[in-house]
C-alpha cells in the first residue's frame, strides 16, 4: 500500500497523526528495538529511522551527537537495513529512512532502493537532495514505490512549494521554523500562516517537525496539519530516563 493512503486511512480515526524519529544504532540497536516497541504500542503512526551520517547538516546538537556516537559504535548501513527489515516485519505501521544523500550515493542508488524496498521501507527523507539534482533518485522512487518525502521551509516561496510538491509523494515535511532540529518551536500566528501556505501548495498530507516537544505543540497543529513529528525530545528522554520513559511520553501527546 502506498504511504499516502496508509496515512489517510489512519487519519480517519484520529485528529492528528504522530511520527517519531530515532537514530539507528544510538545508543544501541537493542535500545532502538525497545523504543520502537513502546512507540508503536502507544499509538505512533509512522517512524523515521535515521541512518547515521558524519555531517547531518539539518540536525541540531542532540541528533548530531547521536549520529556521531552511532558511527563511533560501529553502526554500518548494512546493520541499518537488517534492522529495518526486522522492524517492518514486527510492526504494522509505515517505516521511513531518513539520511543524507552521500550514504545512498556511496551504497549505489539502485542497490539502495532495491534493498530498502525488500526491507519494507515506505519512504525516504533526504534533506540535502533537491529534486533538480535527484532525477535518477525520483525515477527509482517511482519504480520501487518508495515515497520521496520533500521539505517545505518558512523561507520557501509559494512557487518553490509548488515545484517541490510536484515531485513529492507520501506527504510533505513542513519545517516549523528556520534553523536545525531540537530547539522548541512556538506555534504562533506566523507558523499558522506558513502552514496555510503549505496547505494551498499541495494536496498531500502535511507533517510538521523541528521543535515539536509536548502535548500543547501537537494540539496546536490539529486542523492545521495532518501529522506532528517528534524527534530530539524522545532522544533526550532516553538519554535522561531510559527507554522505559518513551511509552508514557508518547501516550501523553494526544
């Protein structure tokens, strides 16, 4: 089933969906496994699994450190692919890969798509690959039915949003503010006006991330977006309180 339809089916019974983010191999795959179990059991609708990269340019300090430590721990792309296959077989929600283009380029585009498809991955988020430089990437995405998730930012013009939307599938990732991940966003009038522009630019579902940290943030997005993205906050929680704290946190977001 296509990613967009999977999300729309879930929206029939929920005001807003939740997507979470983990860095594969941080602090370990065993912890990843437990965190994902708790996320799914407490109502998460979609999970983006980040394949660690040495220079994660869109990420803030929490996720940068997690990437660095995962690499130092010896996490390999092959480990991430094997773990993804295990997770998609174990949990009935869509899983995505988030990474940077160098990982895919080094592995080989076609080989990476082929393997990800075999693992059951439903979408890719690649922040440093604009569609103008990703013709073969987009062709392979269509061939392997893996949704290319593209990104709107507050600095995107209406015209740029329309161009991005014409290449995107699955959903659009709307960055809530300028900068990198991790710092809390304020869902004020400027963000709501930006999300209105996003909605006018595409018929795809809208996911909002960067600085979404608590129930109030999620509630503020109901009726304005289709999915809230929680990233750095769950990593902080695992660091401070352990994997067992993730389930109650997720359960309290809606």
